[in-house]
């Protein structure tokens, strides 16, 4: 699958890269190359259909050009408005404020939306094929943000970002760490076409999230969970075979979870990918 054919509705055997730091891609993109070129080289060598480009990176525009020259679809990743607001209080105080002062939090979210909408527009201008809104809503054991707050306060704001992308024909995906199963109805309500399963989940947790998301009608990106890749080469092979079987069911675009930080993890990612593809061909 290449960028021309990229579609969230055609997910069989698709693979992509999410938030891997370019400096961690040395096992694939060898030599002294710029971050955009390292990302493009890795995407080419791995046969990736898509790659995330973080909108806040100084090299973001150059990365879009480099990926598109390789016919790799750009998934333009922007930070959602919630966590900067929470951190403006201090994390614990901010999470508490979502319960005790939701109107105040809502006003602060509104003050950040114009900047987020501008980032969506910039991604459209650079030729992105989808928008990824990064908004960590959960930990490994469930939501960090109360479902009522997500539904009543956060979702209408995220919907504005999704609608802005949709006006240019782009689907939107939600990236979140952790187990967001209790929030999937809110994700659907916001208009997202799919979710990128971030860190904090082992393969069992990912499979549970995948099945719940598919029941909700969402496409899922992920599966190459960093916690599993850290168990070594045999474990990576087992992970890939398991994900290959899961991908055969449809609705899964294989990708890392955004937690990879070093070249060894990239090597195990490659091993898992090879095993997944071998399973899909059987």
C-alpha cells in the first residue's frame, strides 16, 4: 500500500511509523542524514504506507516533502488542547479541576483552539492525508479524565478539529496512551475515524482495546507495543505473529505505539513487523 492508495478503509497488511524519534532510526536509516530524511528512508526500507509527522517539529514541513517523495502518506500529528491546560494548573490540580471547575477548564480549552485549528490548516496545506490529535486520556488501568468531562466538555472542542479536517476531506485519528475503552463512545461522538493505541498497554490490553474499538466502528493503529518489544527478539517474533493474525481480521493498521526511544527497540520492531507480514502471507 502506498500514499496514493492510502485509505483507512483498506487496512490489510498496512504498516506505518508513529512517534519514533529520527535519531532512533539508525538501524534502518544509516549514515549522517537529517531527521526528515531519516524518517523517509526508514519508511521506504520498511515498506511503510504512512508515517506520523509531529506538527511541532522544526523539520515538519521538510519531512512532509521527503515522505511524499517516497509515496508515503503523511499523518499530521498535533497536540490536543487538554494537556497544556491541565499542566497550566499542575497535573494533579488540573485533573482535579476537570471535576471541580469544568467551566473554567472549558474556557481555557477554548483559548487554545485557534492555535490547534491553525495547525490543522497547516497540515492540509502540506498535503497530509489524515490528522492525528494527540490527547492522552488514560493510563494502563483506565481513564485519567472522567468520562462525563470527556463527553460534555472535551468532545465538543475536539469535534471542531475533526470538522476542520473533514472540510478538506481528511479523516482524523485520536492518539491516546492507556486503556480508553470507556471513552470510545465519546471518541466516536467527536467524529474520529480511528484511534492510535499509545503506550501503557501490553499485547493483551491492546487486543481488548482493538476489539472494543472495532465494535464501535473505529479503525485502530498500533499493536507494536513498546513494553512487548522490550522483551527481546523471540518475544518480538511472537508479538508479530499474533498481530499478523489480528490484522487478518481487518481494521488494524500496524504501527509502533509511540513509545520507542532507542535503536534496539527499532530493531525489535523490525523483527515483529517481519513476523506479522509472514503470518499475513500464510
